[in-house]
């Protein structure tokens, strides 16, 4: 594959994404498809493939690149509205991210006590309602990310953050949500959103983030 061909594919990808009549989702799909084509074609060339083989790799790359785009469907909007109602006045933030995921930002005073991975009574009804919305949207997948403040060290904070995410997943699984739909991660104290030098800041950093996404089919 020549450098000229690579350049043409790259320019085409970004030109498609820049079309004024495209929605944001369509633009991201175009970029993903175009860059996937570039990556696939480059791989075909790198492994010494013929012109036909390189073109085939480009097609496969384009398909893969276009898949990973989230859509904001009617079900996602209904889920957002349901969770906003369920969390009103609790301090939980419900929002739509720039890449069309539903995000629940759950502070520590709602979710978990200090140094604990046990779900608080205040968090349980929120998760009960969340489980119901997941049953209503079977195409959606979930990511749960646990965070801690900077108190203690990584040996304590890293497993604690994972355990909080795991507890949340288990609660949902106990309500009939397939745990295979739910990925978990723990970031320990590495991603603060406030100043750990103050008690208020540390409280904000002790949190759970839940992301819901529906991939474009």
C-alpha cells in the first residue's frame, strides 16, 4: 500500500466526518469507518499482502471502525428520564455524555460508607430502579467504575474501588440483570474530580460512575 493511498483514505475519513448535514453520531461513525479502513489497509500492506488482500483488510477495518459508535435511542432517553426521576434530590447526577452514553455519577454519601464496599440503604432503591430500566433496554451494556479519595495507599484504594464496582454489579445481577452485560473497573484515587486536601473534596472523589451505552447496530 502506497503512502499516497494511505493519505487519500485518511483525508476521505475526515472529510466525511466534516459534512455539515451529518449528525454527531454519523460523523463519529464516518471517522471510525475511515480510520478503520486505514488501519486495515496498513495491516494488509505490512504483512505483505497483495493489492486484493490489502483492499480486503481495508474493508474489514472499515466495518470494525464503524461498529463502536453509541446511539441515543428512544430507549436511552426513556432510561435517562426514569433515572432522573429516581435520583431527584439524592445528589446523583444523571447526564448524557458527548459520545451518547448515559452517565450516573453517584457520590459517596449515597453509595458507600468510608472504607466499605457495602451498598448503603440510600443507594438500594436507585439501583432497583436502574435494574428495571436495564430490563427495558436489553441492547444496552453497562460499565461501572469505582473511585476513592487519596486517603490510604494504592494497596488499599485500588481493590476497594474495584470491590465497590463489583458490589454494584452483583446487586444488579441479583435483580435479574445478566452480569455479562456489565463491565467493572476500579481507578483507586487516580482520577480525582475535586481537591483531596479538603474533606469536601475527598467526599466528592469517593464515588461510583455508571455508564450505559447502546451500540449502533
